């Protein structure tokens, strides 16, 4: 797992998620709602990596790790 600090807490966008999940973002809106994220804000601005990791969701953590490796 990548250590996230305030200095490297990148924003994960919907585009990042689409690229990782090959175009389909299974349950992304339900995920956002379940964790109290505003869906419109997520689609416009993304989420910080720390927010996704904080959910402790395996797919979210996997997405974060992928984005860190690819940037």
C-alpha cells in the first residue's frame, strides 16, 4: 500500500476510475452515496486518495494504487 501524506494526496477522478475499470465504473454512484460523498462533486472534482483509502473498500484502494503507479 502506498503511504498517503498531505503532500502526495492526489485527486482521483471519474476518468481515472473509468480507465482503471475499462470504461465501466461498477457501483461508483452507489459507493459514493454509501460513503457520504456528494455524487455531483465526485463527478466534477474527484476524490482525494486519502478519502478513497479511508473507506477501506478493496476496489477503491486498488484504484488508488493503480493511479499512483500510473502517474
